[in-house]
């Protein structure tokens, strides 16, 4: 999360107003069983930072992403990492396609050393299968954020907060005459909720999120930050009425430290995620009314994560090269990722430039490896 906050606040303190338009394509092996044996897709994205006057700035970005994952097994949900372990699952699996629409825009003002901003972010996603069991997910993820800070010399210190609403509708359909497979609604990471795991094909995830962070960002010099994030949701089954079966509270704390120079920057993030889950226990069912007996904690696990990011910009006689290296570790997925990118930008005319950016990633697990290739190209001005 701090890496995301870094990108957000860097756009607030940087002196460069610019626009990027680019197209990228992705192909590779699935990073784990939950994402299938092979993935492919493309993305179209636009980003812009525009200075209205010396003190006011507007910024925004929008993107569309399409992805096809082959031979997925198990989880039928979108955002499986975020809602884990309360998935909807089956034993058949199949190919899954995803379409994601993303928008973020906001306003920033820097006057008399006071720096503040407000922004709105929205993500909509649908994922679906074309064969039984035909999972269909619709995600709506809205977030509002704001920050206030103080800038002096080459540093800016900002306090940021945000809040948001999360929804996911999960539905599974069968059209084959050969019958239906059992649908499992997980009560923890190893066992389904036996009472409701049969033919309940519709579920609804209703969640909220909030967070706050303190970030020290330089034009050149040391950077540092701390961040706290809270996310909660309730999973409900649609059985004529909405019946909640589980609830998750996730608390994430993280810290960041690094250095920014004129041509390079290096920073690292480390943190811990605390997941606490509860199960709803019901008595007899009468006319589709389930009598709630108690709510008991049935899941409690902590996960650490870390990443290191570095880049170096090399000016050339024509254009420049940007070298990027990223390493990530996620204990929940039990997986390391090493990623490298080279971006070459060359001028076309006036302030317009074209860039190409090949990228390769290697995912390592305890007993497996997977690779992915991404190629992006676009226009910057």
C-alpha cells in the first residue's frame, strides 16, 4: 500500500506536468493455481498531470484491462487475495476472463508552503466463464482520499487519509444437461461451511475500507513513511433473503524508507497484515428465516510482506533510458517476484516523445516457478 501512496504523493510534489498514453500486452505462465496455467491480456491507459496556474494542479488517470486466465482451479471470485479465505469454490474450474475499468482524478493546491489534495478513485470489474460452472463476478470499488501537508525547501510532509466502499456480486450458473457440481462457501482456509455448501449459487460481499498515512517526500533526499489500512466485509448468501455467513476484518501496518537522487531512487517497504475472521452460526430454518445463535471467531492469521524498488535514468544523445528493478515477497501467497523493466523514450517533435518498455517477471514458489512478459508502448507529452 505504501508504494501506491508514494505514487500518489509524488505526483503532488513533482515539478513535471505531463501526459502518458500507452498500450501494453501481457503473456506468461499463471503465477499460481488460482490464476490458471497461462495468462494473457492487454491494457489501455492514460495518465495526466496538468498545472492550471502556479499553485493549482489537476491530475487523473483512466484504464481498461482485459485478461484471459487458462485452466483456473478452485476459487470462483474476483479479488481472491483481498477476500481470502472466504472464497466461493468448486472442484472443476476452467478458463476465466476479466475486464477491469479504472478511474482516478483529483485536485492539488500548493500555496504559502501548505500542500493539500483531494481525489476520487473508482474500479469496476467483471470476470466470467463461458463453460460450466459459469462463475460471474461484478466488483464495485470506490475510494475517496485527501491529504494536507507542509512543503519547505526540497521536502514535503503530508498526512493522508481515505475511506471507501467495496461490493462484489458472485453468481454461478449451470447450463449443461449433465448436472451440477457442488459449490463450496469457505468458512476458513481449509474447510467449507458445510451447512451452506451445496446449491447456493449466489453470494454478496459488502465491505468498507479506511486508512491513514504519514509520508515524507523529497525532490532529492531521504524519504520515509508509515501507513495503516483497515478493510472489512461481510459475505452474504442470497437465499430469498440475504443471510450473512462470515465476516472478515483485515488490519495492515507498513513502513517505508528510501532515497531519491536526481537520476535514481531506491526505497523499500515492509509490513504485516492481520486477518481476523468470524463465522455466523444459525439454528433452525423457518420460512427462509435463519435464527442467529452466535458469531464466533474462526480464523486468525498474520502475514508479512515486503518489496524493494529501484530505478535509474540514463540520458542518451537521443532520448533516455529508464532501468527499473522490483522485488516482492508475500507470505500469504508464499511467493517471491523479481521484475525488471527497461523503458526507452525518444523525442518525436516539440515536446512529444514515444516510448517502448519491455518488462519481464519471474515468480518463485516453494516447488514451482512461473514467468511473465509484458510489452508496453505509448506517447508522452
